[in-house]
């Protein structure tokens, strides 16, 4: 695909054309600056508003942005928070596989994700949903129950299908973003620049998996719950009015660690690895197990696979 065709588009009187910067989209730099001055925006607020997209920042600019964000986070939460910017590893394309024959629906993955990724506790945001389904009906979304609450799991006659960001090779969410605030990284992770997101929620409407979540209210994240090890494109605390989602725990996986949900799973249902490595466990699964992708007919080409291990 050419650079021209992969650039985000915006509507004009003559149809679609490549999008400009966020400030052009919002009406021009001068008008935006004037508006910010009228509303009493401080120096830090102005710096944030005029900040370039993550992909456009020079090394020095990125260091300045991260220093500002770390200072703001420490002031807000009363503890030092590291915001990393580890780049993709060479020769790595992340993939995920989940064994439906082993998942017991305990939701430990959900809680581990919340602990790791700093979502708001009130209003509560969770990046993983676990669907309970009847074995006789198979994968039937109309009959799925995301709010099951039996005394014990697994419940007889049922199986469980966790759903999160599918990290599509052909992500519809990226195509609709009018300001280029979300994109697919070389390691296959679709990310969001929270400082660039304008909260239009087009990406949420485009995602067929319900994997994107919007901060409708001012996020509540108690100091004792804050994970201080973060990544600019991942689990750093988010403000009100932006979209967020699973990033395969980018703050961990780009350091060679497993995602938090993989580590916590008590049954070993979750598998994670490098799709580009023919000797990896996930490649073995894809080549030797009964594998399917969620809503494969949509041609989103997920890198999140479901399989039956037994």
C-alpha cells in the first residue's frame, strides 16, 4: 500500500482527501491558539494542545513531552510515574491465541488487566469482556451473557469466550480516525495517541468487536492503584474525553514480558508470542490446532486467534 493511500482521510466539499494536522482539522492554528488564550489556558495546556502527533516528534521533543506528562502525573497521583517509549522490536509481529476448551470464565484476566493498565475505576472501564455461552449453541453472540454470576465457574453446560482488541491487520478503526490519532505499529499493535485523540468516537463505531472504550467522566484512579510503569502509547493514565483499549500490554511486551492477562491465567488458556518466528508456540498452535478468528467474514484479519486445544 502506498503512503498516499494509507494516510488518514477527511471530508471536503470535493470528497475525501488526506487529512492535515489536528489543528487544521479543528479550524487552524491561529484560531485555536486565540481560543485557548481566551479561555485562560496555561503554559502546560498550550504545550499539550500544540503538541505534534507522537509519530512526528523528534527525540528531543518526545523527551520534553514525556517529562511534562510525568510531572503532571506525579502532581495528580502523588507518586513518580515512568512513561516509557520503547520502540517495536525488530522482526517481531505479536500474536495472541486463546484456548476455548480450557478457559473457565474466572475473569482473573479482566482484573489483572485493570491492575496493570490504569483504567478508571469510577466510572469503571474494563478492556476485556468474558462471554458465557451454551455449549449446545456454540459461538452464539445473541445468546451470550457478559454478566454471568454463578456461585462457581465453570458453569455446567457452558463455555467462555473472552473478547478484547483483536489487533487487526486490517483495522477499520484506523481507517475512520479523522486526525490520525490511532495507527498500527510495525509489531502489529494498534495504538492510540491520547494527546492527539479528539474524542469523536468514530473508531468505536467502526470496531466490530466493541473493544474501544471512551472516558465519559473524569477518570478516578486511586493513588494506591496506579501502576507507575507505563508507556506513552499504552497504560499511562488517560484524561476524560479520549478513547482507550488493549495494547497487548505494550509496556510489558516491548520489554520481552508477557501481557498481564497471560501471566494470571490459571489454566494456561492464553498464549502469546511472535508470529514471525516459525518456532514459536503460537505458530505451532496456528499450524496444528483447530483455529478460528472472531468475525472473520469482515476481513479485519485479527492477530487474536481462538482455538480448541483438546
